[in-house]
C-alpha cells in the first residue's frame, strides 16, 4: 500500500467542540431518573416473560424435587398406625346414686382434657411397657432405620468402599429399662379428641402393623383399667376416711347426748317443765295480781267514801241512800234501818203537816229517829273498821302475789337460761346425729360401689391390624417434594431475576443510556485450533477471533451471510451517517465498560469488515496494557505504537493482513519513561492520528475499558466517535449509566452501542410479547448463501 503525506493538519479541538455540541443537543437519563426498568409494578406480561425465561430452571428444580420425593419413598421406612376409640363419660358412675347431679359443660371439658393428658403420661406408658413386656421385645427395640439414618448409612458405605473398609453392622438391642421404653412409647403415641365429643382416638405408630395393634389395644385396656383402679382406690380411700370419721362422730354424738342428760339433771329440768308451764304460771299470777289490785282499790274506795260520809254525821246520810242501799255496806240491817228512818221521817212530816210541829207524837218520833240514826252510824263505823281490815288483807294479798310473780319471773329467767344452754347442747347433739347418719349413708354407698365398680371410660372401637402403611404417603410425598422443588426453583429464579441488572435487549440501551442501539452480536464459539503464530492469545479469544474472521471472509455481496456481519454493517452505517458526511476519514474508538466484554474481537471484526468491503482501514491497538488485537491479528509483532513516542516512523511498524487488506499498528513492546506512558494523550499521538486521517478511510482504535483506565478519555478528542461494546447479560446497567453520567462529553461521543456475545436462543425470552427480538428466529433461513443455480441466474 502506498502512503502519502497529509495534505493538512487535523485539529483536535474540532473533535472536542463537536462533542460539546452533541452534549448540548442530547438529553440523557440521569442516575436518579426513574427508568422503565426501575419502575416497580405488577406487569403480568413481564411476569410471564420471566417465567418463560426461567422455565428450564423451574423444570430442573421440579424434577430434582420429584427425584428427592422418590428417593424418600424408596428409603423412608414404612410406619403403620392402629387406633382405638375410647368414650370418656364422667357421669357413668352416677347410676347407683339416688341424688340427681347437675352436669357442667365446663367441668366435662376439663375432665376430657385431663384424661387426654393421662393417656400421654409416663405412668400409663410404663404400665403398657410392663404389660406387653416391650423391654425385651426385639421388634420394638430394633425398628428399621429412618430416612436420614439410611442416608448416613449409604454415605458411610460409600466412604467405606472408597477407603476399602467393610461396612459396619448396626448394633441390635436385646433389653431396655422400663423408663426408657416408656419414653420411646410416648414419642409414637397419638391422642386426639374427635371434634367436640367425649370420644378420644388413641393411636400408636410402629413399623410393624401387628405391634401397632398390640400397643394401641394395650394402651386402651391399660387406660380403662387405670380409670377403674382409680375409682376403686378413690372409693376405698374415701370409705376408710369415712369409717374413721364415723367412729369419731359416734363418740362425739354419745358425748353430746350425755352432756344433755347431765345438764337436765343438774338444772332440775324435765321434759314436762317446758316453757309453756312457766308461761302459764306467770300468766295466772299476773291475773290474780290484777284482780287483787282491783279488789284492793275497790275496798279502799268504799272505805274512804264511807269515812267521808261518817265525817258529816247523821245529816250526811241524807244524800247517801244509794251508797247505803247498794248492799256494799250491809245487805240486811242497814237497809232496814234506812227504811225505818225514812218511814219515821215521813210520819213526822205527815203529823207536822196535819197537826203541826208541836204535836207530842212528833217528839216521840224525833227520839225514835235519833235512835235509828245513831244505830245506823254505829253500824257504819263498824262497817268502816271492817273495810279497813279488808283493805289491809287485800294489800297483803297483793304484796304476796307481787312477790310470787317476781319469784316466778326470776325462776323463768333462770329456767330460760338453762333452756338456752340445753338447746345448744341438744342442737349439737342433733347436728352430730344428722352428720353421723349422712356419713353412715355415704359410707354404705361407697361400700356398695366397691362391690359394683363402674368405669368412667370404655372402649367403643378396639384396635385393628392396619392393612396399609400410614407413612410415607405416596401422593403427599411426591406432590410435597415436587412442590418444594418448584418453590425452591421459583425462589432461585426470583433471586436471579432480582440480581439481573445487566443489559438484555436494545430497548434498555436506548432507554437507559440515551444511545443509539446498533444491534446484537451473537456469541461465537469457533474451533479450538490456534492460528499459526498466535501463541500469546488465550485459546477462547483465538477461537472467537477465528470464528469472526471466517464470518467476515464469508460475506457475499449478493446476500447477507450472518447476523454477526449484519450488526457490524449497522455499525458502519452509524459511523458513516454521523462522521463520514463531515470528514474524509472516520476515526472510531471501540470501548467497553469492563474488561472481558469482547471489545477487542469486535474492533478487529469491525475493521476487517470495513477492509473487506474495499475501504482503507487502519486498526490501531491502543489497549497498551492488554494488546489483545496485536496478539490476535499480528502475532509475534515487535515494535509498535509505544515506539512512535521514541521517534520511530509508524510506516515501518505496521502489519498488513493479506486476506482482508487490513493495516494493523500493534501496541509495541515494553517501553519506559513518562513520555511513553502518556503517549495516547501526547502531541505525537495527535500528529499520528492527523497523518492517518490523510492515508485511510477508517481508523479503528481498540481502546482500554472505560472503568478505572483514563486512556480512552485521553484519546477521545482525537476521535470522531466511540462505539460502545456491552456484554449481554453481564455488564451492569447502573455501572454504564454512572460512567456516562460522570462524563457527559464521553456520553455524547458514544454514537452507538452493541450487545456482544448474545445468546439468540434466550434473547426472545427477555423481550416483551410484541418485541422485535421475538421475531429474530424468522431470519434464520435468511442468513444463508443462495443456491448455485439461483445465484447463476
């Protein structure tokens, strides 16, 4: 190839100014902007897409879960479950009682719960162990190993097989203490209440069906017998206590009776001397006292009236005829004297009226009247003395009655006090008698109950030998293990989806980076055969390069040959549209965010594709730390780009590929000095690019990654555009966004981005249901060389 001197110098400031202008025109999303991929909402389409994307993982996880379930069914020991049904009725013992007892629902609930705990007790388990002699039962003492034990045993056998060690036989038990056997029994006993009824299901789980039936039946029998023994022991204990109390009550009752009789004798009380006699005597004395008081008052009144009459003399008798004639003074003589006195007075009055007051008969009648009056007064005085004597007698009688009544009251009070004490003694004696009779009745009832025992629990369904294993459940185990595997697969798939923060489709490039999406580069495997002389390249890089090289060479002008070549041609269109319209030469930098994203292979393939199309292309290996392009295209090359800083001419350092006509300027060997290390940003590099612009149509620069290396930024002012290579499914989106956000000039300088190493089989699963990626398979027959006959036409 013939090179000419550059016609004019290229200004680096022109490229920088164009980049600034692009920054001002293009609006790119910031790191804090809410992007479609960051919005959190439920999208059924996205969920179904994710399910299709993770479907192989879900299927594998489900199959692993099903395999684990089958393994569990094969290795897990079979266990059989036998049940006995027991009815617990606490009112069964009341059939021999005459009393009507009221049933309490709360008390019944508590009693059932108590009996359930008794069924789970160690004492009942020990009784079953002794009844069935389980401490020496080989079937009970040596059950089949569990699932985990068999897994450990298989693992131990495998290790022993590797170490050439014979497998060890597990020891067999011949005897265990009853306490340990009871503990083993309690682990497999199942006690559950049937709904809200008084029926309890008592079951036992065992690897041997007959042993399960035996133990379940023995448990039920032991429980019923335990309830019966408990009732009998309680009745016997109560009877013994009642018998002791009856003896004490009998002695106390006899002592109380003796105390009553002794008090009667001491207090001189009899059964006849009751409160009625004392009350009757008091009432009689009270009545006599009232009559005596009335009689005394009457006599005293008559005496006082008679004394007043006598005090007035004979003249005072004139108005007292009623007093003197009522019979109270003298029923006989006084009345006659009074009648005689009236007759004389009438005679005197008659004679006086007839004969005058001087008639002699009047004097005789006057003497006779005086004599009669005197006699009446004498008789009345005698009667007054009689009345006075009667008043004294009445007063003495009244006083005597008062004394008798007071004595009777005193006697009644003392008698009442004695009777109160007697009543207390009698009440105590009667209470002891009633208590004694009650205890005696209860004692007789308990004695009868001991001779007629009625258990409060009975077996309504005896245990039977189970025909099928209760566990493992075939359907449940398979479904559970399968669903468990599916759940784990869903969890892993969810974590994978959450952790996936890489670029998958072109829409993410456009939406999150604001950069034009160029296309998809499929993942290339190629053969493992190394190109002659490519000793320093990694086998995988060399294989990928050879595959890309064959695709470039296989291009035909009549038809597209591969998606790989078409994507590179799309990159050429992007470069031509944005750069070649303004300049004769396009200087394009190929960059990536991280190492290992395949940018070197893309740079070589892009340069070869341009060169194979007839353009003058220079591939400049500016990734001085890695120099992958030099190792792949120009293996064994010596001096290169670094030697230009020392004054070497680039024309003598280039390497030309005869198959494509691509001119390669390798990175060069080791160089020293600050000038060599900063060569990419030096004026010598600017001068080199200026010369290359005059000699070539395209200058493709393989640049270092954009991460911590600043070489790409140093070369940026010298280039016209960058093409960004993004590793499909690996490059973090936020990393690329942060790199472009920090450097807007760099972001504006990137004219397109390519997704490299794309798995076209999985690509449609990351696209929306109507996304263009789902239709890439329709072009599978399009990327094919036409038949010879059709081509000849």
